[in-house]
C-alpha cells in the first residue's frame, strides 16, 4: 500500500522511517492471515519500506510463517501480486533457487508443501493492461482500430462478427474470475470447487491449462500476453487445482472456496485505513498504525453501554426492536442481577 512519505512527530516520537534505511517510507508491506474455513482474518505484520530486496523479503516471509505456525496456525499458501520481487523471494525456499514454482518446502516441515499463487484480481488487471496499454506490439494484444470506424458507419450486427474473435479468451478469463467469486446468480463456475472428475469447474481448469499451453506453443508475435502474465496465469490456475487436492486429502475438506485464496481481505483493510484517516488516499505511516490499533481493539472489546444502575449492558442484534413487550422480556433475560441491597441513602 502506498503511503505519504513524510516524518510525523507526535507524543514525543517520530514515525515515518523505513525499516532498513534513513529515508521516509513510501509504502507499507502488509502481511495478513486469512482462514479458509471461517471468516477470521487479521493483520500480522506491517513493514514500512521504500525499497526492498528479495533476500530481505524472503527473511520476513519465513519468520512470519514460522511464527504463525508456532502459535497454532497452519499456513498452507502464500498469495501475492505479480511483482517479480515476490516471486524471487518465494523461490529462495529451495536452495539453490531456481525457476518459479507453485509449491515449495515448508519452512517448518520440509515434508509439508507451502503453496504459492498470484492473486487473481491482480492477474485480471495485468491482462487488462496487456490488452489496452500496448507498449510492445510484438507481445501484447491488438485492439483493432478499424472497429471504431465500423461502429460509426455500420449497424450493431456488423460489429458482432468482429467481437466473436475475442470470445474465447474473454469467456475463459471470465470463468476463472467467476470461480474465485462468491456464489450467486446461479452460475455453475461460482460454486465450490472439488477435485472430482465430474466437477465441471475442475474439468474447466484442466481445459484452460491445455488452452494456455496451446496458445503459448503457437509462437505468435502478436495477440499474446506478456511472458510474465501468461506464466502467472498458468501457475495460479494450476495452483488452484493442487490446493483443492491437498485440502481434500490433508484436511478431509469436501470442497474449497477459491474466493478464500485472494487478497480481497487485505485490500479491504487498506480501504479501512484510508477511511479512518479521513477518506484520504495517501495516509501517513502513523495513521496506518493508529487505524490498525483501533481495528484490533474493536475486534477484542465488546460493544456495550455503561450504566451506573445496571452495570455494563452488552449490545445484541436481537435487542433492536420496536416491540416494547419483546424489549421488556429481553431486559429481564439478558441483564445481570446483582445481590446488592439498596436504601434511600443510595439515591
């Protein structure tokens, strides 16, 4: 997450410094843990940086994974964006480091796998950038300029034939993204994923991998994704298949929810930081830390009303009602009673 690079003095201390230099931090590298079986999620480390090397990042990832395992969590997958530094850092889990992979030896137990995949939302952005922002016409897709002329001079039926040429890749990518979203709209690709041979979603992943291989082997100079985006798309699709098998075999899960293997929770956290700092886009490092402290306190402390007569009244969702009889019953059932004798002197 990008932050405003400046030093902030408050309460007798200065914040805003990078962890590895004397410069002001321009970003915070945030590590979050997210459960695949529940709604639990929490930030486990915030690292202020300006620049970071793959070696330093690998050290932090390893320490965080080991630390989480030490307090009872089971870390099975690391999810990042498609930055080359992230991939280089993960590749150092094997010695000597080699080409990127979807699975590495776990730092706690080398017999266990530690999966690695690229966030599907970032992949969709990469595909969009490949298609629209054509900086290298030999590797990126073409957007035909003649379509603009046709759209002005011809009817919609004429355009329809041109659009059909792009249907294959659009539909395939759309199905992948659908598979990582929530269940809705009666879409078969948004249902839970299993490794069953009869599962339509699992069979689609197989077909999509073969299609990517065929596309790569065509050796076209135009109408292609960049090498990095194509590789990340293949790796992430393959990783979804392998993680599904692993979860079913190791944890006896009947299915997985691919939407759990995304960075949406982390992006939502960044949005909370910005909103809690006054709806600012570039927040300071101190504002990030203060917002995170408030969120942690809110998750631990129960919301309650303080009453000198009844003590602390915990708020329940079912307490909100327009029916006074129900409210009286709620008060009589929920409020604690105290063995205290009151007299006129107490009022």
